[in-house]
């Protein structure tokens, strides 16, 4: 995850918020200009949460059960990453 965060520092994230929630890295805000770079880094876009996410663990997503980002934050440790 540290290597990915160092790669994010090369992007223009001035109007974005980067958060580590559990084992997942989330990026929200004005990401339109960097969407292709985020895809290249392995991020996926969540239309429901209006955020990009990355997870490198073996945890499988359950698409049938979708929590809001606020519900996820109450369940898992959250850390804002300053970039």
C-alpha cells in the first residue's frame, strides 16, 4: 500500500480526499482529470459512493450488500492520508 500511496503523490490530488478505511484505499472529490491514471493504478469507481477504491487483499466484494461510505467508516478504522 505504501508504494501505491507514493505513486498517488505524483498525481494532482489537490481537490481530492484520500482515506484508508480498513484495508481499502478510497479517493473522493474532483477526480475527473485523473480518472485514467487511477484506473491504471488498479482503482475502480463506485457510482453509489462517488469515490474510487483500491483493495489488494483477497477480500471479495459483495455487490448485493452495499453500505454507504459513512457506514463503512463506522465499522472499520479510518485514516485520512495527506498527499
